[in-house]
C-alpha cells in the first residue's frame, strides 16, 4: 500500500475536482514509488538530473513556467484612460459573473495541455476563481465592469513585502483594449513598496509580451512534468 512521504504532498483541491488522488512532488529519485490511479505534478527549476529522473519514471513534459518580477527601476509608461467601472470588493458577485474569463484562463493553463486532465481544466479554474474570490483566499481583489458585467479582474496574495498576482484575466471580447495593463497599473500603484510577482506558461506568448510590456522582468524559469498512473 502506498504511504505518503515527505516528497509528495496531496493536493486536496485537485483531488476533489478530478475524483482521484493528486499530488505535488517536491523531490524524485529513481526508486520513487507511486500509487495506482494517481496524478503527480512536478514543477522545478531547470536541472538535467531532474529531467533525466522524470524521463526514467515516465513523467511527461507538459509546459514551462516563467515567474516575472516587476522592475521598479523602469519608468512607468502612461496608459490610456478606459471608461469602465473599477471596484475593489466582491460584493454582490457570483461565479457566473466570471463565466467568459474562466474559459479564457482554462485554455492557457498547464491542465489544458495535459490530455489526461484537459476535460477538468475549466472546472479547475472555476473552482480556483471561486476560492480566490468567495472563500477569501485572495487578500485583495480588483474588478473591471462594463454595463454591470465583469470583464476583467485580478486577485492578489500579500506576504509581508511580497505581492503575488494569483489570478488575472480579461474577457476575450475585451482584450487588447488596455484593460489588463490598467489592472496591473492599479496593483503596482497600490503596492509600490512590495515586490510584485506573477507567473505564466512560457507557451502563452500573449501573456509573456503583456508582462514584458508592463515593466516585468523574468525572475525564474521552471519546468512542469506530469505523471498519471
């Protein structure tokens, strides 16, 4: 029988959604044992040894993740004003308000790139947004509305001197109108004394260009491997 060890941490969030045990892996060796019908996610900075071990254990490369950090030294760029309603709380919101944004986010996630778990991607992001907004996981929330519809938002986690952008999304119909940049500017202005970080998949070229354009620099690079047993 499989026993949990220090190298595996059960992901209760994913386990509940997909219906079988999911684990986040912190360390691998060629002798690592896995339980049957499980999902294992290993995210690590580039390492030839780790890559070789993953391949030996039949892990599959899924994606690469870039962690950005806001560069305070670069002068702020002026952005055009947008005529949308900005709110700083989630009063009177429902998960249906984020329906279009959930679809956009799920198609750019690592889960969507994994054929074995792709069907759960939208459900994962729906629950992720719900937890962030309605279960008070997020410490700060900024929402953009148009005609009383949510068309963009950003949720944040604050840790002493660090500000982590947990989720950021804009309805596909409203992209390329400066809304995402406006949301980032709100974050930067409010947390100018913090180190601001955000992550995205390296294959998401639109997101990479978006963060680079908004004075973020690459801080860390990680590889993502999945294993299904």
